[in-house]
C-alpha cells in the first residue's frame, strides 16, 4: 500500500533509467603514453677475438614521440646461457650533426680485454624513455683483464653497500642524540 498523496510510479522505472544511463555511450577521459623513440644498435663485429675491441654504435630517432633526446645511452652485457649480469657501460653522443632534435648518434668502444669468453647479450637502453635494442655477440677468448675488472666491480659494490649501511647507522645514532633532552 502506498501512503495517501504519493504519486504512483511504475515499479521498474528507476531501474530502466539507470540501465539507459549505463548503455548510452559517453566520452572517457584518459591518457595514452607517448610513442617510444626508435633505438637501433650495431656492433663492429659479432665475433670478437682478444686483439680487437667492441665498437658499439646506436642511433636514437623519434617521429611523434615527446621524449627529449638523451645525452648518453646505457649498455648492459649479460651472459646468454645463464642470463647473469656481466658489465655496464655508458656511451655518450658522438657529436655528429643531428637533424633537429629528432636524431641522435652514439658511439663508444668496449675493450675486449674486459669481457669474458662466450655469448653475450648486449642491451642498449635510452635512460630517458626506456627504449632499448639488443644484439648478441660472441667473444672467443676471455680478456686478460676480466678477472681484475670483475674483482674491482665487486669491491665497488661492497663498498657502496657498506657506506649505505654505515650512513643509516650514523643517521639513526645522530637522531637518537638529537632527540635526547
């Protein structure tokens, strides 16, 4: 029973209005990420011996991308069978005249004396946009400096972690001293 004076509504009218609002197409605001620039990498030789260094060239270009050109690109080397990280390098621009801000060239040399023997995956990454390109190279002989370079990288990593832990401990100690009345 309905109270006296209330207008009568058909029972499903509210449900039909809600269904009509859900069915009617409407605009949706959203954003799509900008297009990534193109990054192409080439190496001087796919197979390296101990006497020759690895020349790495990369070309960064964009069409409709809104990313600004980087000043350098990151190069990471991974062992192909295991996928373990081998080394990281930074390659700067080579100073070639670029056509506006749409093309940038990078060139660098990695000493083969610092590389281990075997197949390596070379990954070149644009640090600004994250665009990357990959090339597989084969190193026939391990470089004589590879063990020393790996040891130095390990020591640098241990030093960085030890310094970070020491900084946290000293910062916590200082905070406790300042907090005391």
